[in-house]
């Protein structure tokens, strides 16, 4: 860790810490900036998913993400994080080619990517301009995962503060199985306050 910190120089560093690693990272100058909850469960392909509240924007539509959406998805992800990570977004997309797009006025206002992981599907990142939209995207992503495989195992890693999204996941049959800590060393990244990350790619990549 000390070698990695030296190699990073003045860059801001981030990680997700387990309970076992928390004190180590604190001793190296990482600060707690929020909790991350791991939600997962088995979704039957015949399960009736609950309705979620409509977004405040009446013209939001959800559809499958397509390759032509990727430039806008990369830009939204960079705005939410405060730094670009185009290679990571492209790698997740190329691994499965599956995702959900939320459009308002013909423009991408949120999205989620789906990929195979273990015996199921991990959904992330989930990027949206508000938590209500994130819950709608999550419900559609779960429906998509369930439609592609019987008794699909679905996983999300979401901010512990996202209570509305957590309720949506619980109503869809998922359960919170773990809680870890998001940590940062250095100055906050210049994220856009109008768009947020409501789901990680993974705990390894954030």
C-alpha cells in the first residue's frame, strides 16, 4: 500500500474497505466517506416485480442500452465520479453488451450496465440524476436479468444512504448481505452534483 501511494503521487485515491482492512487504511491517511451495501438475491423469471414511483420528469423513458449510447454513458459516468474512466465502462459493456438507458427529451439522463459475474448478474454502475430514477433503472435491470435466466442471482453495490433504492431492491426480492466502507485519500474529485453514482461497477473498481 505504501508503494502504491508513492507511485500515485498527488492523485486522489479511493478504495472500498472491508472491516478487516479499515484500520490499516485509516493509518495510511484514508478517510471514511460513506458506506456501501451489497444487495443480492435470486429472482425468478416469473416473479412480478413491484411498480416504482414515477420520476418527477414525466417524459423519462427506459429502454435497452445500445452501443450508440456509450459516448453519453461515458460522459455521465465521468460527471458522477469527477474523473473519466472510459476504458472501464467500455470493458464492462464489451463483456456482455447489456444495459438499461433512461432518456429524457431524447438525451441520456441515467443508465446501468449488466454483466455476468459468478453464477449470476452484477448490475453496475448505476448512474442517474436522482434516486427515484435510479430505482426505476434498477427495477428494469432486474427484470432484464430475470428474463435472460431462470432463478437469476442479481447483485448491486449501492450507497448506504440510498434508502429509496434499497427499498426497491428489497421489494424485488434482494437482501442486504454485507456493508463495507468507501474511503478516499486526498482532495474530493470535481463531481457534478446533478448526477450521481447509485451503484458501483464492483467493490474493486468503484
